[in-house]
C-alpha cells in the first residue's frame, strides 16, 4: 500500500514539473529573456554614447541637449539592472551595470546640501540642473535593488543619502492647503506636491527601515504614505497626480501613481505583518487593472509609467502568489511587441510619438527583463 502511495506522489510531482503550464511558463521566461536582450541591444545601438557612457534622449536625434536628462537615464539604468537579474544571462551585464553607475555620477552634485542628482549632467558634459525629488527617488530605489541583488553596502549608503534629500523636500508650511508632502522639485517654477514625489519616497524609506531597522526611516516614510492617502486618494480607489499651492488637484490617474502605492502597502505589510496593508495593496491593484482594462486605457499610458506599475505588481505577487498580476504584465508585453515594435530596428514607437524615446525603449527592457526573473526573486524588486 505504501509503495502505491509513494508511486502516486512521485507521479504527481513529475506531472506538476512537466505539465503544459510549467512548460508554457518556462517558454514565456525564455522568450521574455530573448526580448529583453533584443530590446536592450537596440537601446545601446541607437541611444548609447560610448565615449561618455551617456545616452541620447530620443532617436532620431532632433536638436537640443546632446545627452538625456537624469530621469530617462535612470530608466535605462533600471533596465540594465533588471537585465542583470535574469537567470543564466544576468552576469553578462554586470559590466554594463557598472558603466551606468559610472555615468550616473556625472549627474551627482556635491555642491548642494543635501547632495543629490541634478536633472542634467554637470560640466564638462552639461550645465547641470534642478533637483527633482522623484528623479532622485527612482535612483534611490535602483540602489536598493542593487543592494538586495549584490549585498554591496555602497549601494545602501547612496540610497540613504538620497533619502536625506527627500526628507529635505518636505513641505513644512502649515498654511499651505494639504500641508505637508514632498515637493516635486526644487525649481522655482513649480510648487506641486505629487503622488510620485511622496509614494516612491515612502517606498525608499520602508526599504531602508526593512534593511536597517532604524525608526527614522519608517517614521518619515509613513508620513509620506499617510499624506498621499489623505490628499491624493480618489473616490474610485486610485490616486490622483498632484496638488498645487492654490489647492487645485490635478486628477489624472497615471499608472505609475497606482504602482508606487501598491508597492508602499506591500512593504508596510512586510514590515508590520498587518494584513490590512496587503489587503489595501490588492484593492489598489485590482481597481487599477479594471480601470486600465476599460477602453484599453493601459495602452494610452506611457510605457515608462507602466513599467513602474507592473514591477510593483510583481512585489505584490511575491506575497500573494496571485499570478493574475504577472499575467496582466505578460499580456501587455506581448501586445506591445506585436503592435509597437519595429522589427527592423527593434525600437518601440507608440501612438502619437514623433520619435522613439529613451524612456519608452528603456521601459520595455525593464518589462521583458523583469518577466524573465524567477518568481522567488520578485521580493528583490524596488
């Protein structure tokens, strides 16, 4: 009897390993890895400036700055880092990651206090620029992911420096409508406080607390999280974009705004083990997927926003094991490959765009590379 039971268990395991679903998943992973590599090779061919290790903003290059702003550069860096996490081939891109890190320092401004990344390269390559808090937060999250992938403390230290800058950006004037919140930029022409300057800051702080256990990070991250929930949460369960000092709310619901609050709630759940945060994350995710499915709204969102949205969904999937999230990401990735990619160049050109942008090409590298990751590694996403 025992031998029959043992045989049945062995047969069950064998069938689960070699079932059509498992084979299909493996095929998807291989295909996504191939697409990530091809998209990255096109990125390097048409945008990369090997002499400086910087990138063009667009292709074909029209006019204006000879190099990209730091926000597009950071997304090319994110794509490279995601590619370095793909099983079997990731180690081939370690030198490329180092090239991104080398070039990123051309945006680092030591003269300002707190320090941070200027919006444009400094001399001798450019004129520098203002600090944008969201730009710095994206980069800080990339350093967190690098730390989780490599355990190299230098990445953690830079993430801490960036968080100091984010805290500096908090609005301390109680007379302002919706007082509090991190401003979007230090530039004089904007006094907006955005979902995307607060929720990624909260994510960065929660990651730092999870790693270090230092309450300073948790307290500030929770303030950013709470402000976003209080002032940017819309009646439909999704998040608006920003509020200005006149109290006017810009109510566009961009996909990345939903993504960063999905991720912030996942991290709060990981830290506190309070189920309510995981439930909130699922609620935002489900509302967002339903909203963007209507009228194919997802394909009207910039790919750069969708990449951030989807990678935060993978953080959620790591906790819930709900494959609906990666399935939605895969569906998007497949359609974009078929409908928006030029097979001759490997470049992605979306509706309404006159040229191919570094932001959108980098976003697709991120999406394909992330889909090629092992599911057990989704927790390393940041």
